[in-house]
């Protein structure tokens, strides 16, 4: 009898616990696939599932909290006025392209991203050249350096960057640094304290003190932004670490970094100063951070941002619209491919419609669960006619979307749900045929350094063990 009452007690307790969490999940109005995934995990693994939910699942509460830390309207308006004072906020620059006009209007509406035309862009794909350009620009700074990276490591390249920042701070240059609290969690205290002693202002974005007991792990600042004197900006896939120079276990590191001169730098500055406010509640509105840009070039650029504090998933919307509107080619490079149902359908529909859809992914896994979750999408993409390539030269970390050989999206967002819905990201949408053709040439070289995965080769090597690993990882894909 006692055993019966004990069993009944635990059953009632479990039902109440599960019902409460189910109501909370439903009230969050998240994607149905994610809701069902969480309900399945919580039902099958009550203890482990609850811990995972505490770490990864509390979207609504965190989203509201981050939105509550958004900029005060007066400060936001002041910053935005500085950032857009010389920039075109219409679609008059689209050269008559209906698609380009549509994408410009979309980004104006969902992230207030202005279109800028006075720009010159240089693209780096090799770590040595990229960091040489970064170090040179840092060394020539006269007024300020604003540096924001997901990962900063205390290694050789990290120390070289640190040394330059310390020197510039001692020269009187205002140096501010943002690192992500999770991505740079291994950054040594001595590295940070040495910067602070030299006068560098440095903050950790949403620091994680107990990484397995907090949902802060779920909302990361994945942006890579460097602004120097308000006239030179960098963004792209590179973090600060020796692995980006090919010194890590994955070997040669293929990535993409943009060096931007001109008016697009205003919006990189705008994003940095917003993140600085979120990190330390300090307003920076002085107009000297938005100097008048000299004539640089004529490349059209929109800098767009997205994150859990945004009203819209602007980068996801931009990529979805670009893929859905493409007329000839869709060429994508991404280290991770975990699309939601809509993006997956857009890719398959484009390929079935006769468009040339190609995706380059790493052949080597950086994170095994993400690697196998990515491979779980291969069969249906291949059957639809999408061509998939596994990069063999090293590890490919670029995040590039090329449409019709005319428009390029380059930035920090991977083609996965975490980048589009959870992380703070930044991308440059570049409406320049010459630059797009340069990236197409780089894409063809990456294809030459890759092995094509055909449907036959994929199925031939698709053992029961691999099928199980992929299916298991796929179950968690809405949560990754």
C-alpha cells in the first residue's frame, strides 16, 4: 500500500511538472517543431531534459529581458541620425533591379539598415593577409579603436593584437573592446588585466559564470566588428585566434573578411555602440565617432544586424528572400547547415525549379553533433537537385551567400537556426557585380578544393551507424 501511494505521488508530481512546462512552452509561441522537440526531450528525459531547458530553452524570458536593455529612444535616435546622415534611405540605388529593390526595402523595414554607395571593399580569404591588414589598420589608428569579437584567444595572434591595443591606448587613442562571455570564456584574466592597466576599456558581453546552470549560454554575441577612427571597418567570419592562421587541429582555415572604407562603416559603428551600451550601460553619442567620409568608391552596401533583442529575424528574412527570388544561381558557403523548414523548402524548391544551387560545407567536423545534424539534410537536398561539396583543403568557416552572380551576403551568420534566431549577428549585403564575380571565382576555387557529394556516394557510405548518428542529431536540430 505504501509503495502504491509513493508511486501515485511521484506520478502526480511528474504530471504537474510536465504540464506546467508544457504550458510555458506553448505560451512562448515558438516554432512548433521546437516546441515538440522540447516536449519530447522533457517527457523522455525529465531530469536531463529539465537541465537542458534551463540552459538552452528559456527563449521568451531572455528575449524580453534583452529587449528591455535596448537603447533609450533618445540615445537610439541620436546614434541612428549620426549613422545615416550621409546615407541613402531609399531604393533609388538599385539600378532598376526588381530583386535588389525588394531586398533593400526589406532591410530598411526590418532592421532600418540604410543603403550606402560611397564604399570601397577589400576581401580577404587567408588568415595571414587578413590579420596583416587588421594589424596595420590598428597601428595607424589616431582617434579610437572599437573591437568586438566572439572569440579572442590568449595565443600568438591574440598577444600581437593585445600588444598593439596597449600601445595605442598609451598613445592616447580611445580603445574599447567587447568579447563574448561564452565564446571567450577561456580568455585569461591576465590578458584582460594587462589591457585594463594600459587604459583599454574592455567588457564581456553577457558573461557566463555558471555555464551549465544558466540560459545565457543560449544568446551569444557572434558578431565580429572592428571600427578604426570611424572610417575603416572590418567584419566577416574571422575571430582572433591562432586556428584562423591554420595552427589548430583542423589545419588550413578558409574564411572571409571584409575591409570596408566609406559610409557603411557608420552602421558598423552604430552596432558596436549599441552593443557597448548593452554591455555596460554607457552612452556614446559624440559626432566625432561618425566623421565625414572621403570619397572612397561606388560599391552599394547594406549592413544589417539581427539578434534576440530585434523585432525581426532580419538576416534570416534577407537570406530567405534572396534564395526565394533568385533567377539563376544560388551559391552558399557555410560551416554549419541546419535550416528550418522554410529555408529547407526554399533551397529544394529553387533546385527543383532548375536553378543552380550549390553548397560548400566542411569535410571535417568541428562539433560532431552539428556535423551529423548537417549531414542529416543531405539526402533530401541531393534528391531535389542541390549540389553539395565537402571542403577538403582544411576547414571552411566562411559565411557567404551569392545570388545570380550579382549580390553577395558576407558576415557572421551561419545557415543555421542558432544564427538566425538566437545569436547577435551582423552581415553585409553587397550589391556590386564586380565583387560578386570575385566571390564567384573564389567559390569555384573552393569547389576545386572540395569533393562533390553525390546522392549515390552519400547513400553508398550511409551505414546503419551513420544513419543512426544523423537521425539522432537531427532530433536535436531545432535546439542547436
